[in-house]
């Protein structure tokens, strides 16, 4: 494909040579995902050189890596909780996106906002939610 589209041969004509990289070994039955991500990160950082892959794989270290990775992903997210519906991710009513003729309700627990129309609640439940406290489907 690359050769056909760009006339380049640097990838298709590589003479691949098999090899084994030294790497940490999984110690439990559930950390393969995070270990693969950490190994891929090391390979990408070192490219084109062979990476030195060294990290701890104890239960505590894997837990910390998961938390670090989850935080990185969350911080990279551009989702704006204050002005987007948690159900459809569109903007507040009247913002030009999302349902134009609906009210807006906030969860008393997680503070997420929702278009009332997106929740599909009946009128009685909506009245109850407006007058008293309300918890979204993620918090109940
Ligand atoms: Zn919505
Ligand atoms: Zn909630």
C-alpha cells in the first residue's frame, strides 16, 4: 500500500530479523494489559534503538501504574463536565448543539449535567427530581 501510494520502499523492503527483548515478567493473572502498554511506551521512546525495558511488576507497582495511566487519560480528555450533557456529550440547551428545547438537570452526587430529554424520565419522576435531590444512573 505504502509503495503503491508513495513510491517508497523503506518499510516494505526491511529485512526483519527476529529477536527477544529483555523485559519484566508478569507476576499475576491480570496485569498483562498494563505491562503491554508500558513495554510499548518503552519501544516507542527508544525507537529506532532497542529499548531497555525495566519496571517493577509487583501488585503495588502495577496498581500505581494503572492509576497513573488512568489519570493521564482523564487529564487528556477534553470532555467539559460543566457545559456538556453526560449522556449525549452535546452542549447546554441553546448552545447550538444538543436538544434545543429541553431543560438541564444536575446530579446531586457527581455534579454531572444532563439534558432532561436525554434521560427519558417521565414527567412525574422529573418533577420529583427537580424538587428534591436527584442521582444520575451512574450514581444510583
Ligand atoms: Zn444530552
Ligand atoms: Zn451522578
